[in-house]
C-alpha cells in the first residue's frame, strides 16, 4: 500500500477531500521523523511504537580488500507493533 492508496482509502471512508488528507498524512510522518531524530519515541496506543534503537559498535569485514573495518555505534528507527495489532494480523 502506498501513500496515495492510504490517502484514497481515508478519503473514501471519511468524505474529506484528498489534498487535506495528504497534508495531514505528510504532517504526521514529518512529526514522527522529527521526534525520532530528536531521540524521542512515539507511542500510538493500539497501533504500535516508533522507537529509536541503539546499535553497538561492531567489527565487520571488507571481503574484496580482505580488511576489517569498525562500524561505530549508531541509532536506527524501528517499529514495534502493539499486541492488538499483532493479533489482528495473525488472525487474517
């Protein structure tokens, strides 16, 4: 499902015009990105959580040069679905 599909689905269910919904969806995504960029988690009860996970420093290998490199500690965004969300998907 794409962003356009989501906008069309919401428009069909609510009767709100598509440009307004598109602005709202984009504002929501921007808010989530800004929160995660500022190391804050986003909790949506009944849906899930957008969290920042810390990856530890690790050693990796460059196979083509046969050398080792160190990947520094860094943060990555992650999504953890709520239990009700998981159960609904399992029961499809």
